[in-house]
């Protein structure tokens, strides 16, 4: 799956850009949790991308269209809310679907539905293929929201002081804005209890994903240190591994 992600989503080894642009480099490491589930932490470098300082300088230029283009790009691959409504409305939609079909399988346990072939003309109401494509997009949004609700919604785990260990809830922002004093981009985020994601990636993976754009030198250093920590982490001890396996079979 990792090889497929690198090839088809990042576009590595292909004669076309990946989902985020042309990938110039990547590095990932797989973490094994105590319950033996695996997940990957990956850094991606985009070809011809600017440094955080260069981005700041261009964003602060009042005569440049860069700010608008940058925001449009980031919002196209980086979102922190549901696509069809609030968390409560998504919860209600899922409950209604379960009531209609109690035996249905949730999208986190199935493969994603591929899109139909798109027509080579503008959308027409009398074109069957166009209508199939519109219907698929509606299902895509509802499916994505259900995946987010089932796998990305944070259930709080607190420390001894009552603080969330994962630093939830997160700040929300109704729209993407630029701090005029620092040039920092404050990204649009509608839900406090989910991380930011790329819709296409979450839909393809049918499970929990987390995508963040590193827009400052501090963020870049922090994430590199975070990934490096997993690279050098001591492997799971044998007795802990067998204890985890035993717990799985006892459930």
C-alpha cells in the first residue's frame, strides 16, 4: 500500500505531477503501536517550492497575486471540516443510513468507489455520463464525511491534570486569513475535534489520515524532530508483543 501511495498519489516515477504537485523527495517511517497496528509518518518535498521566508515575503507584497494562488492551493489539499455540514448533521446522516440498511458495511471497512469516466464537454443535464459523475461526487462527499466521523473524530484522552494529551479541541477559523503583521497564513478550519486532511487521500485510505502544510521554519524543525524520534524509537519488547497478541485474541 505504501508503494502504491508513493507512486500513484505522490506521482513518484510517473510522467505526471502527484496530488500535491511534482514530488522532489519524500521520507517516511512506520510506527508500530502497542496494539500492533501500523501507521506511517511521512515528509514530502515539492519541487520548486519556496522557503517559508520566501513565501512570507511574497504574501506580504500587496501587488502580488501570490497570496490568492497560495491560499487556493492550500485549501484544495488541506481542510479541517466536513464537506456536507457540521459534525452533528454528519452523525445524523450516518444514523439514518444505518436505520435504512442495518446490514450495510461502513466505508472504513470497504474499498473506495472509483469515479466514472468524465465527459470531455461541460456538464449537461441530458448527458447520462455527466449525471453519473455528479452522483458520484455526492457519494464521495458523504462517504468522506463518514470516514472522518468514524476514524478522524478525536475522543479525548486526558492527563492527570485534565488536559487533552493530543491538544484538542483545536482552534477553528471561518476562513483563511493572512496576519498582516507577520505574513503568517491562518488556515480555514471548521471543526475543532478533527485534524486537517486531504479529502482524496482520506477517501482512498478509508481511514484516519492527517495532512499538514509546513509553513514556518519552526514547524518544519518540529516535524523533522518528531519523525526522527520514530526512526530511532526502540522496537517493541518481545513480552509486550505477545501480551498484545493475547489481548487481541481474548477480545
